[in-house]
């Protein structure tokens, strides 16, 4: 690993530990190259990146991509807090929205309330007068339309090969055209 990359990762994680409003970066075994956990505010990168020849290029790209997703989740949480006029109630509604989409369980309570409360305290709630209000509504709509790629990648036994490929193509197209993903991809290309 080169020195610039090490400094970049250390600075990013150091800032995260100091402010606690930025996500903490972890390396784990994943099916994707990276993921932003909306419940805990952590960024998880694939361990395979350590073995990649051009890892210094890819790590920056994936960290920027996942940091953008983490920022999007923070804006959504701030929006819900502003709508409910109460941080705890807003985080409960935010957790319900996440639970309905991710685990199909609206009552899941795994959200890191300490992390999101600090984000809301530092950045403030989002009300109608805030310029991020329309952006937050767009993020929530895009999140609810986000395709579940894990269901698509596993072929069912009753499904024909052509149906599987057709569903995979539609899901990948929906994934790439989702506003959350488009914004994160453009953030990863910034140098």
C-alpha cells in the first residue's frame, strides 16, 4: 500500500473518530466492493481490495462512493427529524423506512441513535425552508425504488435462463439509473 493511500485512509478514519458524524471504515468479506450501512453509519469495504494491484486507485474511488451514500442517509435522517419535530421520533420513522426496504420488517430497532443524533445536532434538522428539503424527498423516493440486487443475483430453480438474464438486465438498469447511485458514482469520479 502506498504512503498517500495510507494517509488518505488514516485521515478519513481519524476525522470519523473525532467528529463521530462521519462513518467509520471497516474491511470485511462482501459480495460487493463496498457498502454503506444505513443503520450504523459504517462504511464496509471488501477485503479483496487489499490484494488488488491498483488498490490505491480503487480504495479512494470506493471510499468516496460509500461516503456519498452515508451522506445521503444522514440527509434522510435529518429530514425525518424535521418532519416529526423530534429527533427520537424522526429516527424511529427513519428506521421504519429502512426496515421496510431492507429487512421487510418495519419495527427493526438496530439503528445507531447516538450516531444519527450527533449528526442531527451538528448539521440540524431539515425543514421546508432548508435548501436540502427537496433533495431529501428525492433521496427517500429513490431509496424506496432501489432494486434488491440480492434477490436478482440468485437464480430460482423454476426460472428459465432467459427469464433470469432478462430480470438481471432490468435490475442492473434500474440500479444504475437510481438517483442515489448516480450521485454516488459521480462523487467517486471526482479527483
